[in-house]
C-alpha cells in the first residue's frame, strides 16, 4: 500500500457519519472469472486494470473481491475519454481527460467501497463517447473540459445517454475562458436547456454528508501556495468563486453536475500528499461531496 492509501486509512475514523464499513481482504475474485465485465475502451491507451498503468507505480493500490454470484451488480467509476486540443496544431487523446488518472479513480473507488454499503468495482473504467460503452454505466466523470471539442454525433450520444437515465459529473476547470469553451460543448449537447446554479439547500449537498458550504477545492499545489493568505482559487480571471451548476431533465432530475472553479479530483488523488491538505480539503469536502454525488446519481 502506498503513502496515499495509508493516509486514507484514517478517513473512516475522521469522517464519521452514518455509513457502513465494508471489510477489505485479499482479492480472490476481482481479477478472475468472477470479475465484473469490462465495457470500456479496448485499445492500448490505458489498461483494463488502472493498477497496471505506467510502470507498476499503481500496483500496490488496494483491491477487493466482488460478488461471485452477481459480479456485474457493482458500481463502476467510469471516466470519459474525449478529444481536447493540444495547442500544437493537433488533437491529443491523452491530454486533459487523463488528469489525476488513475490515482483519483482508484482512491475514490476504494473509499466508496470502504465507507458505504455500495458494492464497488475495484478497477474502474475509461469510456469513449460511444453509446455501446456508456449504456453500461449510470455515472460518468469528465475532467478538465476547458478545451474540449465535441462532434455533433458525440453531442447527440451524450444527450441521449443523459436523458435516458445517465448522469455526468464535470470537474476541474477554472475561470471565464475555460467556462466559455465548455459552454460551446454544453450547448451542442443541450441546445434547449440552460445550466442552473444549485443552491446549498439542494439534496446533492446533503445526500449522505450534510455540507454547510459549496466548497472550493484547489489542486494541492495551489492550496499550498495560497495557504498563508487563505486563497483557494487558481488565479485565472473569473476563478474566485466556486460554482455547482446543473442541467435538469423534464422531471427535474439533475443529469449533469458541473463543478466549476473547484477540483474534487485532486482532493481524491492527492489526499496523501500533505496532512493539512487531507484534513482541509479531502476529508472535509472532496470525499463527502463525491459520495453525495454518487448516491444522488444512483437514486434518481
């Protein structure tokens, strides 16, 4: 178990709250014939198991067994792979969508398994914007969309996925310029729906853990740099105030939660980097809000 995961062992004691703890043990089933079916990307950009990413740096992240009888009856953290402009005259599929990967995905899945009664897939997946892949996952996570560009077909696929019961969490983009770029893609997906700012009273902020603020979670580097002055934004124009905006369907269900000027993913990825960052951002906000969002997505 690496330093990040060791630090996370304290989370169950520190968070408190009415949650059930699931015992983690050796992994007799998670990678064998009882493993959940993989419906994500099938090329060689990322491995099927995120622990195999890179040069073995992630092999010591915890894993756990899933049900032998119903191995697919689990929650799987699904990250969206999308095209983003690299600024060098071309497109790079491995640019922004990979931010915080795979640490954030592995840490969050581990905590969700440990701190709640959900059955959770230890692997997580990466999915393209393809209906055949998306249909298997009720929750998808899209990070750093500040330079995203969608085709008309991709926008249509996302619209149908979301209006047919799917949920998307958008995270970690900052300032007016990145919002304007994402707003173009958002209008492609939902030309007839406007994002609305969620009030603190909305149930997303209270599903499991009642939050008293709409948090601004900075990256660990920005948090450390701004610690003395209490600055938690990234300094880009328009990044001072966190926004949690939502797209609703006709039944007033949130189908897309847009976390702007905040970075839950870094709170998951970097909670073991610094004890102060863990206490002030990961423990207080990133994990509780992330768990709230998952429970909203799965119950609405």
